[in-house]
């Protein structure tokens, strides 16, 4: 009887030690699916996130321990096996990389079928990179180093995958902004970048300093690759999912002047339809813009101040819409995150339209606006003072948590809820206190 | 010393470089070290984790095999070894935030430059230096206990577990309020004390002997902290520090003339209206603080809606400020859920408008009048038979005493006089 080929024997060896994790991972994912479908949470963590975290931990440990085995066996294999020692390690690496991807698929199929096929791809690639990073780090350094590297990788690169498996809100955020596809490409790039570092580790008896150099190169390459990701993530904004459109109105206190506006947030047709209605004098004007637009306020009964942002642009423009002539004039523009106004609109939708982040003084000379910050995390906000007469805009407060405004406009000051006052002449902000203390 | 530093540099430079790079990159992106204030942003956890890891590897090379015995057989003091371990990390803790501050200045958009004052930049850098330096020291302290990076991490987890057990014991078992002061942060000293003791006396001992010393330090601190935390004088001192929990909340009217002030002391609230022009105070009626409802200012009128569990009938309370002081008006019998409030141009009447109802409230007399009430659709109709329900969408004050609305079916403009002018 002919003996099985070396490749088959190596395959059998990897299968015999790899099937428990493979089966366990897939079974865990399938067992969790009914709970995922029902949106069950454990300690405020979605069950899908918890399962993904458990799978990630298992893959980290798997990658690190397998690599340690291979490192220890290298010298022995070179003298005792009838093939190049790298061949065995390559089989180990390749088989379990495939197994990691199958585990990812075993979990990702549900999201691919029920939400977005790209989420399935993302999860497959994420599982592959977890295994890859911990395997390489452990092969070059040690088992604990592989575990630490794998955990760090899970934490850093796991933002999109962990967000993607949350209920529809998170999925829509990602799919609308193409983060899923972007992340998937990034993971493929990491796998490709890691291979030049992996091959010397597999084929040569490398000394420690060379190993460290290789690991350093990989980590550096990863860090370099992370910069655009971090940059991209920061350029994104918090987008609270809606059915795609937001309809609201801006009304004068007596209701006689109304601006109805409908913002289409999702899809290719991102636009805003505005309708100005003067019920008292029976006038109307309409406007359709291919941008996110929020009316800031009414100036007498002849004009509306609008704030607009084109999709994908990093500037926000303030425009005066003359409703008599139905013409628009740009007053000034300020830098902003991409789609910042879309975020503002969806926040107003989520938290209630009384939580307006925009306020216009009664004489129309000044405006206060809260926007997602341009420098820092997407959930921090800057307070801008807009001086329409001087055509100037200044940031008064940066990196704050507050996303709504409650303003009392006075002749030369604007008082903000929370005990701050804005000097409208000097464009400065300071704290103030009301005379509320008990008199002695 | 130079040779020791050379050795440390060669052993630790990868993690130190990563730590410094992470600090600078996160600062440059505005997501780590802050240039606007002291506290760093969330991504500072990355350089902090790298600082801890850089520290965790500290004594690893000495604990491997017989290297410590060899090292101390040379003419080198334990202080020199410790200093060589500390210096690269502490230098990184100082230099990386300084570079981070520079990166913030270079990479932040020009619109933010007027906010990046030297004081704010320095405070951000010092905070990051303090936190990451402490993280490195904690890691270094843990590195001397068990062999290898895994051993160091195990020691770190033992320390974290001790803090968790202490917190659970204090707050959950003994029932001390978490708002009260505890000496729990003293646990941070455990790795430092262990580091000092083992670096001086125990570096060449077995792993089990070093672990015993660390556990003894941890246990000693555990008991010491517990004795201090439970001692009556300390508890009295803690209570004296958290006793005065008075805070004040104010809500300003849109005109800035009036404020509603809520003062809370020991979980009891007192409320009053304040005329900001003359400092006069008026007691706030209890009716304007609904258990379930909403409140808001409309010019200088304060509106409060009280809803019951079934949403109707609700009660609207309006506090009006007149020359003679505040006047409270109450309107009831309406469902105020989803209602919009429109004030007449002379601010004497309020139009309460919702999808099926228009009601005018006279803010002078307290009278209320329903102008229009659409019939409610039958509750249960087969889906095929259900027709779109007409609803009121457009309504306004045409004049001080005239309300206008578009008929929801015909879309015709209808004007209704609410009283004589």
C-alpha cells in the first residue's frame, strides 16, 4: 500500500490538533445566533460582541501557542523530518489561518445574510488578522508577546468589527460610510504586509536581533497602516441611524412664518428640500439643495439664514436665503468635519428638536453653533461664534461634550446654560454667576 | 552605569520607541494628549498600555536563568541597576509628552491656535507624563516579581484583583458609600514598595520567594488601608469632606429677565423665580414641578405640563410675570402630548396645537376655548379599509385675536376669530 504524501500527513496532523477549536468556534457562533437575533445583552454588552470577543481571545491564544510550538520544534524538525523545517511551519500557519477564516465565516454568515454581505467579509478578515498578528509576534519573540500583540490588535483594529455586529444602528453607520469595505481592504493590506516578515521567520534560522528587526518592521508597518485608519475614523462623525430622512420645521413664535425642511441623510441622493411659508401674507418659496441644510433662523420676514454642507466637503457655509427673490448669498464659511452637519441633523432627530445646537440672535447679527470638533475625537464638540456683520467666525470652546445650546441673547452678551457668557464684541467666553446666593 | 544604560537601551528600545511614537501620534491627531486642558482623550490608553508594557519587561532579563547572580557578582550596586531600569522609562515619560505638545502645535488646524495657550499645553503634557510615568513604574514594579512578560502581567493582575476585592469588600459588603473618601489609591504603592524591597534584597531569590514578598506587601497594604478606612476618626473626616452637597441649577428665560433657581441640599430641593433686573425672588408654585411632564420657557412665561400615566387629562400651568409679580394660570382637560405652543403677537394668548386639536388659552383671563377638534379615527380597522387620517399640520396667529389653519381635508385656509379685538 502506498504511503500518503507528506502534504497529506501534515494536513492530517494540523487537522487532528485544529478541529476542536474550529468546531468549538463554529458551534459557539451557531449557538449564539438565536440570541443575536433577539438582541440579548450580557452585562450591557451585545451577545454578538461578547461572542466575537471570546472568538478573538481564542484565536489570539491559538496563534501564540502554535507559533511557540513551531519555534521550539524548528531545530528538531531540521534533523528528524524528511522535509525542510519551514514546510511544517508553513502548513501549520496556513491551515490555522484558514481555520481562523472559517471561524470568522461561521459567525459572519448571519450578518452577511441579514444585514450587509460586506460585514461577513470584514469578520472573516478580522479573525484572520488576529491569528496572523499573534502568530508572527509569538514566532519572533515569545508566547506572552504574541498574546499581548494579539490582544492589542483586537482592541485597536476591532472597532469596526465590534461595531458592525451591534443591532442595526451600528451596522447602518458603518455601511453608510463605507467603513466596512475600507476596513476589509485595510486588513488585506496588513496580511500582505505581514507576509514579507513571516517568510524569513519560516525559512531561516534567524538570530534574535534579526527577529526583533523583523517584528519591529511589522509593527512599524502596522502602525503606519493604522495612521490612515485612525485619521479616517476621526474624520467620521457620529451618525445616528434614522429611516434616511429627517423632517422638521423652524417656526416664528406666532407660527406665521415657517420653514419646513426635509434632509435626506442616507443613500446617494443626499439633499435637502426647504419650503418657506408665510401663512399671514400667503407667500411661499421653495429650495432644493444637494447638501445637508439646516435653517438657523429667520431674519425679519424676508430672509432665512441657512447653514449648509456639501457631501464629502470639509467646509460649512452660512447662506442668506432671500425668500422674496428666492436667491442665496454665501455670508461666510468655516472648516468642519466631513458630514458634520449630517451629524448635527441626526442628533437633533435623536435627542429631540428642542436640543438645537444652533441659535441666531434676534437681530440676526450673531449666531452660535455647536459642531463636531475638527481636531480630536468625533464625539467632542466645538462652540463657534459667527459674527455675520464682520463675516468672522471663532471657536470659543473646543473639545467639549455638550452638543446642544440654550442661549439667552442680550444686546452685547449671550448667556449660555451652564454659567457661561459670550462677549459678542470681543468674541470671548467667560464664566458668569447669577445673584442666587443667600444674602447674609 | 553607561554600560547598564546601553544594555537597557538595547533591551527596551522597541517598547520605548512604540510608547513615544504612540504618544506623539495620538497627540498629533488630537485623540490622546490634550492641548486644551489637563485630561487626555480616550486614545491615550494606547501609549499608557505601551508604557505599562515597557515597564513590565524591566527586570525580565535579570530574572532569566542565573543572570541576576552574575550581574551582582560584578562591581555594580543594586541602585545602579535600578537607576538604569528607571531612567530610560522616565526619560520617555518626559520627552514623549513634550514632543506631543509640539505635535499638537504643528498638526492642529489654525482655528484652534488661539486656544492652545502655553499653560494648557503644559498642563496636558504634565498630565500625560504623570500618568504614563506612573504606568511605567507600576509595570516595572510588577516585572521584578515573576519571570518573563507573562509573569509580570500575572503580578499586575494580582494587584488589580486585590484592588477589586478591596473595593467590593468596602462598598458592597461593608456598605460604605462610594461617594465617601477611601485610601484605596494607596494600593498603587504596592508595586513600588515591592520593587524597592526586592531590588534591594531579593533579586537573586527564587520566583516563589519574590512572589511571597510581593503578596506580603499587598496583604500589608490591604490590611492597613482597611484599618484606616474603617477607623471612626477617618470616617468622620471623610463625612466632613462630603457633607455639604449643595448645588444649584438655574434656568434662564429667553429674554434673560427671569431665572428659575433650584437649590438642592442633602437631596432636598427649594425653588424660586428670580427677577434678574432687580434681584427680587418669588416662590415657585408646586404645580410647575410635574412628576411626569415637561417644562419650558416661552418668552417670559414659564410653562409646565403635568401628565398622568394615561396621558390625559393633563394640566398646563403657566406662570406669567406681571408688574404685580408672578401670576399662575391653570388649564386642564387636554391631552398635551405632542402639542406645539404658539404665542399670539401681543403675547396675551397661547395657541395649543396638535394633530387633531386647536385650543386657545387666554393668558389674561385664564379662559380656554377649543377652536377645532377632529374626530378620532376608529381604533381597529382592517388594514385594507383604513384610510389615511387627516391631521392638522399648518396653524398660526393671523392677528392678535385671529387664528388661522389649513383645513386638513380641503387644504383651504380658514381664519377663526377667538375674541373681540
